[in-house]
């Protein structure tokens, strides 16, 4: 039996702000249990829903040296779908209204604490991983600590680490002086070949330098981040480590996202009966959101964090023009205020055509995936993207920009060969996007049979975890030797 430990800042079904949580919650379930014992460590945030907190059981607690103090570390555990989870408890760090705050320094302190605590609890829970699989900057210190202070302890010697980059944009950066104090790491680590980057300390960089292997969540993004445009100033390092860097595309949980069994949608359907059933979800949602009820109207869905990453400046630019077309636009998302207000404005201006839902709702997201005809995701960059995979699963045709995982998972429609699963454009240009949307509109309104064949191909595509989980286990085996 090989022991694998995931450490991450969020994971379904406990806490989620984006795709990272979906991955951390679904991948461990899909790794062959006969050969691998996969466990997960998460923070015990106060904002975790009470019904999930109820599943947790106290294990132990102790005090850990951290940043000149002696900090309380509580350990809890829970088991969900056969996966063992452990939680690090400390109300000072994990007591906020959400998992993250806007105070960058505090975030660094919080996740430095989390990273050190995650390693420190291992002897106490009697689990010695062969590999610690770290996710994003919040866990970047783990590979560093593993090679540093924990080396002195027999228990930790020989443990390998993997750093998975879900989003290179976020790196955990702050002044060297303060990060040195917080982490307790000596000067040796703060040079430009280690944690230092452009005069600051950079936690993700530490993870990339010290991990035994590096992965990211699609093959195209793995190539893109070696270039200046996508590299977020780490392209040089990523090129230097390219032999240890691989792209493994994400999957989604095919049980949680299943139009045939989804409890959130009023009219279940499948790949065979969608022609007769799927549109009933559209009518129900039109009614619920106060849009014109018309089963023939093309509905374009958006479910997303409202940030620059996702291409909302392109959408803002052509929204007025797009609203002249015979379409409805349904948005669910939260994020930057200017985009929240942009959608509120168009909802007011085109009231029976646009529905802006500026909040977070699992339930409404499923309804949108099921009800929409097309799903719009024109990202500036996209490490993988899960929303387009959810759309495909629900027979909702993705319209995407050809970048990162979007490029790897959506095959552009080709009307001459009757191939493809969605519509895509290359350049980050609002009118190129609008042209692509209008091309999709033409197929939808004028070539309905063709459109339905695209849906056939969407629902036949397989983005469950199976294949990618095998690629992770191949990597685990290769590292363990
Ligand atoms: P990212 O991780 O960059 O935000 P992904 O496409 O990988 O993008 O994953 C986003 C996940 O978050 C999807 O599961 C999507 O359905 C969900 N999501 C985003 N915004 C909301 C929201 N407002 N309400 C419900 N789910 C949301
Ligand atoms: C990040 C990326 C997204 C990816 C997700 C899960 O949040 O922005 O593209 O799908 O992580 O890997």
C-alpha cells in the first residue's frame, strides 16, 4: 500500500470557493484504493457549514512553535465517501467569514501555520505518507519545510513532495524580512534561486523549487506558463524545471454532476432523451428568474468568479451589442465589484433578457448548467477550467477562448466535417468573441439538427477522473520508485 497525502486550502464537500475545491474533493475518491491510501488535510474553518462540522471528530491537540509564539493546533477527522480527512483547528487563523481575506500578510502567516501544522500532525495521526501532494501557494512551504527542519526527524526522511499549480497568478508574496520571521527559515533560503523573487519572498516559488515533481492542470497551461505572457515572472524557473513539470488535465465528479440524477434540477435528462427533456429546465429557469418564457430562445449561461482572469472585460465591451441579438444571458457569480455592477446594470437595462445573480449558489449553478443552450467562458488564461466540463456533461455547448485547459477540452465545431464539441476563438479580442457567439447563434437557430449533434458529442465526451487519476498514480509510482 502506498500512502499519499493531499494538503490544500479548500475541498468539497467541506469548503469551496473555486475549482481547486472540486479537484481536492473528487480526485482522491478516484484513485485506486487497493493500492493507494489517499488522505486529505484541510483547515478547519469556522465558516464550514454546521452539517459538515458535525461529521468531524476530535483526535488530539498540542502546541506548536510558530512565529515567536506557541500556537494551539487541534486535530479533527472525518470520513466521507471512503476518504479520510483531517482538519487543523486554530480559531485565530481559521475564524474568518470566508477561508481567505484581503490581508496578504495575514494570509501568508495563516498558511505558513497551516503548512507547518500539517507536517507536525503526521506522527500523531500515525500516517507516514510516501508522497505529500501540495496544491497552490498556500501549501508551497511544505516541500521547503520537508527538506529543511523536518529532515532531522527519522519519520520524515525520504518523504517525496509534489507541487500542483492550479493558478500561477496567486503566489503568496511578501517582504523577505517578514516572511523570514513568520516561517523561521534561515537566510540561506532567501536567495533568488530559492524563495526570493524580485526582492520579495514567494511561497509558491519555494514549493516549485523544492518539490520533487511539479504538475499543473492541463497540458496547454503547462506549456503556456513557460512563456512570459502566462509565466507570472516564474517562467524562467518553470523552464529550468521543465523535465519535472507535467500537465494533467482535471476531471469532474460524474456522480455530483449528472443530469440524470441531479437533485437540483427539476427535469432530469440524459444523452438519449435530452431533445425532449432538457428545454423544460430552461423554461423553469426562465420563470424562476423572471425572463421571457420561451423555450426557443437561446440561453447563454455564465457561472464564474467575476475576475479579469475569466475575460469579463471582453464581455463588458460587447454586452450592449450582444443584447440586440435574440438571446438570453444568465449570470451567476461574485467577485470584482466593477463586474458585479456591470451585470446588475445590464440586468436593469435588458430586464427580460439578462439575469444577474450576484451570489454563490451550488443549486442555481446546476440549474444554469442544465438549462442553458450555450456556456460562455472567454478566459484570458485558464489553467484548466471545470465549468466548461460541467457544461459538456449537461449538453450545454461551451463557447470559449483557446487557452489552457479550455483549448484541451473543447474541440472547435467544424460544420464541414460535423465535428467538435463547442465554439472557440483565439485572440483576446471582444469582437472576435462576439463573432464566435453569433456563429453559435446561427447554428442554434438555423441548423438545429447540427446543434443537437454537437450536444450528442458533448454528452458522449468523457471528462470523468478515470484517465487523469491514472496519470497521477503513474507519477506517484515513478516518484516512489
Ligand atoms: P476557478 O477555479 O478558476 O474559479 P473552475 O472553472 O475551475 O474555475 O471552477 C469553478 C467552480 O466554481 C465550478 O465548480 C463552478 O461551478 C463554481 N462556481 C463559481 N462561481 C460560482 C457561484 N457564484 N455559485 C456557485 N458555484 C460557482
Ligand atoms: C484554478 C484555475 C482553474 C482550475 C482550478 C482547478 O482555480 O483557475 O482553471 O480548473 O484551479 O484546478
